C-alpha cells in the first residue's frame, strides 16, 4: 500500500509540474528590473514614484564635443542617422506644426509676465517691451501686426523656451551638442535586448571617434549604467559559477570519490529553480530580477539534502526526520516574509519555499528510484580539530565580543545609489552633462491631483503663481493653459487693446485694422492637451486625474513657496524628490525586514520546541541566530552602512544554517552527518566569498555578509553541538 501511495504521489507531482509549465508557457510574465519597484507597495503614491523613476531611467543622453561647430554637427548627424529609431526615440514634436496650432488660439495665450503687467495696468511698460520686440533687427514676428500688434504671441512662445537648456553650447573653447533619446518600452523591458543595443551604440560611438580623432562622444543616463553594471556582473558571475562548480566537483571527488552523484544533485537544483519560477509566475503579475538573485542563492541549501542522502549511503530512513525538520523550520522562516506588504519579499518567500519543497520531494520520492545504480565507495569521515571543552566558551565569548564591538559602530545606509559605484569615465560623463544643461539643482516633482485635466491645469497655474520667479519649472500648464486661464487672457488682451491700442499702433497700422482689433471676439475654441500636437506633453500626465510638474529647486524652497496656497489645493498635491523618497522607501522596507527577523527566530524556536526539549531546541536555533548577529557586527566593524540587502541576507543565513544545526544535532557520532554539513558549508562559503570580491557593490556586499554569516554559524554549531546524541534528543 505504501509503495502504491508513493507511485500515485509521483504521478500527481509530474502531472502538476506539467500543468503549471503549460499554464506559464501561455501566460509568460515580464521580468521587472526596477529596483525601486521591489521595495514599494501598490498604492497610488508609490505607483507614481515608480513611474517617475522609470521615466528618468529610460532617458539616454549623447554628448558630442569638438573644436568647431561643423565637426560636431557632422558627428551628430552621422550618429543620429545610424541609430535604430525603432528602439530609441527622440522628441518628434513638429515645431512648425505646433506653432500653427498655437496661432489658432493666440487670443487666449499670454506669458505670465505680460498678464501680470496688464492686470496691474502697467500699459506703458507693455508698450515699451512691445516696441523693443518690434524694432529688434534680430526679432521674429510670429503673427502679422494687424493680428498681434503688441507681439504678445511672440512673447508667449519665447516664454516657453529656456536658453539654459539649449542643446547646443560652447564651453572652454569647445563646442557641444546633446542628443537625447527615450528608450522604448519593448527595449526597456528586455535586459538582454537592452545590453545588445547599448553595445551597438558604444560601437557606433567608438567608430565615429576613430574616424575623427578631434571628436569626443560621451554617453550618460541610466541605460548606460545598467549596461555597464550588468555586462560586468555577468562576466564575473559566469566566472564565479565556473569556479564554484569546479570546487564542488573536486569536493565530491575527494569525499565521495565519485562524479556520478553530480548528475542527480544538478538535476535537483535545476528542478528547484524551475518550480520556484513557475510558482512566482502563477501568483504574481511580474517577476523581479532580485527574486532570482536572493532566492537562487538560498536554493543552495538544497545541496545539503542531496549530500546527506549520499553521505548516509542512500539510507533515506536514517535522515528523513532531519530532512523533514530542516524543511519545516526553513519554510516557517520564510513564511514570515509573506506578512509584509512588500512584493519582493513575498516573491522571495514563494520562490524559496517552492524550491525547497521540490528538492525535498525529489530526494524522498525520486532518489530511491533514480539513484539505485549509483554505487559509492566508502566515504571519508572528516573531523575538524576542536578546542577543548573548557576553551569553547572562550571562543564563543570572543566572537560575541567582536560582534558587540561592531554593534557600537553600526550605521544605516538606505541610499540605493550607494549600491552602485560607476566607473570614472561614466562619472565624468554625468558631470559634463550636468554642467552643460545646468542641472545644478536637486530636481523635485510636484504631483497634482484633480477630477479632470482642466482642473489639473487650473491647480498647476495656482502653484506656478506661488513659485519664486527664479525657480525653473516645466509643467503641462506651461504649454497648454487651462480654458479658464485662456478666457482670462482674452479679457486681458481686450483690456489692453481698449486702453492703449490706438496710441500705440497708430504709426504702423491702418485705422481699419485698429478698429477690427478693437472688435476682438472671444475665441470659439480653446487650446487643449488633445489638440496641442505635442507628444512630449504626455510626460507630464500620469493619468487623466494626476499630473507631474518638474521643478529645479530645493525641496525646502518649494515648500516655502507653496506655503501660501489654499488648503484645498495643498491637499491635492505632494512634493516628490526621487533621491530622498526612494531612500525613505528603501529604509521603510529595511525596517520591516528588521522587525520580522526576531519574530521569525521566535517562531522557529516554537516549532523546534514541539519536536525537541526546550534546551535542545535552543541549542539548534542559537548557532544560526548568533552567526547572523556576528555577521552584522562585522559589518559594523568594517564601517559599511547596513542596508536593506544586508537585512535580507540574515534570512538567507538562517535558511542556510538551520539545517547545519539540525543535522549535527540529529546525527550520531558514527554517522557522516558532520562531514556532509562541512562539505555543504564549504561549497556555500566559497561561492559567496567569490561574490564578495566582485565589482558590483550590491552583489559584493551581499556575498560578504553571507559568507561571514555562514562560516560563523557553522563554527558556532560545531562549538555548541559538539557531540550529537541522535534520537535521544527528541522530546519524549
């Protein structure tokens, strides 16, 4: 009956895996690479923050430098001609078409400066400014004088631009031109395609510079940094995989004196990673890349299950209690992450639990069937030299003293930018771009909410009136005034005409033209975002009820400027600083993880108390806990700021090392449990040590705390559980 039940279970699992594979194949999920989205919730404000970050990260800047305008323009045109326009798009606004559209509604368009002067009845100042525009030899009249005698429409168009953000400039006797692109959605969502296209861009840049040595081309923007970090990390990760695999192969040869066991071990791990992917695909709309980074490292614990099976000469009954307890405690530790409202933590939990259960079922149900023909020679029982019992407390005390000294130096660093240090060349490109575009201020975003677009525009106009004149801003209402404002502008123009048109325009306009202007009528239609003919305007809209204003000023300056706003308008807006707000969100996620860590340990202890005596349960849970504490202390000693990923690593340390304690505690003095645990620890520590010396700071910091935590937890398990007593340790 038992054999029949096992066979039915095997068939059921195979059918379940097949069904899930078919479902995921026809419902493929996208890979999310935005780190910010990993630590945010799905509420409205967080969604806006993600969208703003995404827009900033999709922009690529190409800076051309040369000794003269002609050479720079030539390089610019060559680059622009050869770039793939299907993947990289520039602002395709047709300026001529836009101006023609604006002309239709010119009676409702006024610059803020002209509107203020007319409201104050400073007609003489208006006339003086109009004369200066009229008689300027380099001036350009956008409308005939008999339609716009004061050149108010020309003044309005000029107010839309900003000389400081010119795409062409001169600096230190060198000419510069900037080409800006937005990466299209299909490219941004595919890291592989992005890296391929970025390599093509760099090759194009290098070929142009090679043909003309006087020309230099700089690339800046998030896509360049993404390519640099991912390509470098990919090379280093591949090298680490090769070295780690060789290390595991050599250990298996040394301990088992056989290469045959590598096939079932590799198959089990591959299946675990695959089922983890299937589970996350079923329960989530997209899969974050950090889910693979964190959860795939934890799948390494599955090597323990496989090694113990072979270390005990395929006697499943001998290790089944330890395997089950190890699975139960690790799964419980990661169930705690489901209590958070952070999607990344939930994904890591689902991926990890599924992978662990898969390997457990593979070892228990399929290894006895698949590994029958694998014959292993007598294995070595590796024993480490241990200090005498009276000195072990001193060793443990010394480790905790080191950890305690580090705790006094702990500081927190939630700035996501500190996880990546760009190479010198890219840092110089970003500095040059900031100097050329005068991006000296801390960019902030004002998020405005209203019932419809017209109300959004009206609220933006109230905000703009409060901003200091020296504050540089960009908004939807700057290019498309509200209908209410356009009606006000029409009345102001009519007021100006009635007060000053005859005295001002008599020298150059016929009386008939003047009379026609005095009969100006309210326009039949108004300029709106829909008919403005400017695709770039969509960048200012999050949706029909939310708009985004870009303000180049310090957050405190903006807050002071908006202090005079009425309460209703204030309630519908928020000031967002990407750098500061992202750091706050990352910090909140770190605090959530820190708050979950102790409950996870307590929960694990409670589970173990149901199986073991309380003191024995404490012996099992102490090494992983103290190992994690020691790792945090070492982070403090090194002076490295403690970040979100360090805290996430604590859960990985607990997951990896809990089974060290369980297998050592449940093994008998004559078994090979100690040797199997040592080999498992050695492979994990070696892999994470290699990760700790990579160039990408996020990965290296994760690798460092993991190898320190794993090694210290193993040492503590050896010191605290030096003489396993087998089944007698179970609760009677």
